């Protein structure tokens, strides 16, 4: 990959490149899906046609799959470049996070690899925001800000049955938390809902904790722990 200038200019250039690659990957993946549909003859195939639609479609898929792998390699190289770029300013550190988030959503690179790179970038950004006493910053049309992120698990000494019962009676809007109970408790979905509840609760009760936002039925049933996280919004 061509080495790009240092600093902010380099981040802008690599972001443009990564967006182009991600767009090409999405189009190629769509084309592969369309090629698979061509294995059957068209509804109004001309009479006497001897076209082998299945073979033609398989050949097209093979070419597109090869192209998709090449694009993934390009995306992977772009990600390596993004991770290595020095960030002389906090805004550049936050640009790194924004670029990696975009890639995580569309580059089709190995998920764990992107997630690990993004987690490391977000931690570095949060540490730097803390050191520089900055809670939010506008970068390239986005506002990036720190926010508490709550994680939850079953509290010590609480059985799964007790937690399930508590979720079934704890109020959530016009219903209860019962939707988070299937064969097991959906802790990931529960975490997202609790974070949203806590965000709204804190707006009305500044200084409150995530546990303060929990319905009475869930207090003591969940172990809540918090970490600083990054949120992004347009504008």
C-alpha cells in the first residue's frame, strides 16, 4: 500500500481509501448473491436456447469470489495502516476510532481482528481524553464523547430461575423484561436496554448510577459493573 503523509492528512486519505474498499466489498458481495440467482434460466428464455445458465453463473461467482478475497486483503492492509498511523492530536486518535467503526460494519474482515483493533483504539482514545480532560469533541461531522457503559451478569448467589422470575415481573415500558428470556437469559440484549434506561435516568437524576435506574425487582439480582465507553453521534 502506498505510504501516505503523516498526521491528519494521512488519516483523511486512508479514510477515503477504506470507504472506497468497503463500498466495493458490499457491491461485490451483492453481485455474488445476484449471480447465484442466475443459475436458473430466465422466466422468458428464448425457445431453443442452449445456454448453460448454471455453469455460466458458477463461473461468474468464482470470478466475483476471487475479487471479493482481493478486496478483503486490501481492507485488511488498510486496517493495518490505520492502526500504525501516529496520532499527534486527540482529534486524530478519534478519527482512528471512526474509521475502524466503519470498517467493522462493512469490511468483512475477520471479526475478532477488527474488534480487537477497535477495542484497543477506543481504549487509547478514552485514556487520552481523560488525560486531556476532554469529555467530547467534534471530528469530521461527528461528535465523539465518553459515556458510562454498563455490563451485567447474574449476581452472586442468585440462581438462573430467580433471575428469570425477576425479569418476568420487572416493568419495562408497557411490558416487562420477559422478552430477554428464551431458553436462557439474553444478557447482551439486556445490557443494551439497561444502558439506554440508565442514560435517560441520569438525564433526569444527574450523578445517579446505572443500578439506580434498575426496576426494584432486578436490584440484587444482577451484578452491574461500569466502564467508560465511547459514543458517536452525527453533528
